[in-house]
């Protein structure tokens, strides 16, 4: 019985850890999105200041080029994180499913033992 309880606690911990991973990835995606939006605003501001909107123009602001590269890198990272998020959500769902199965088995076994003990108590 104790080993089953320990196993359920371990499974619960693993499910909670998978949930923390999901939350952490979601927070990273949100933060990268905010940073990309900030960079987009800085790029637009720099383009307005210089009056040049064509990134291929020889006088296009260097800051705008660098900010655009950082923004693009952040967007690529967001795409990669979304793939990781999908995998983490699947892992979390699987861990929850295993936990539910184990808890149901433990509950069923506990109810069976209780009814057997009650039957023994009534016969004595």
C-alpha cells in the first residue's frame, strides 16, 4: 500500500513538473512576443525619423537593420518554442492520464479492502 502511495505521489509530482514546464514555455513565448513588438515599434520610429522605409536603401538606418534582425530572431525562437509547447502539453496530458489511472486503481483497491474488512467484522 505504501509503495502505491509513493508511486502516486511521484506521478503527481511529475504531472506538476510537466505543468510548470508548460507554463514556463508559455511565459517565454509571451515575453518574446512583447520584445518583438517593442522592436517593431522601434524600427518604425527609426524609419520615420530617417524618412527611409526601404531596408535595401544604402542609407537605411543601421539601428533599424539590427533591430529587424533581433525581431526576426525572436520570431524564429517563438516558432521553436511553440513546437516545444505542443510537446510539453502532450507530455503533461499523458502524465495526468497516468496519474488518474493510478488514483482510480488505488481508490478501487481501497474500497475493495474496506468492504472486505467490513464483511469480516460483521461475521465475527
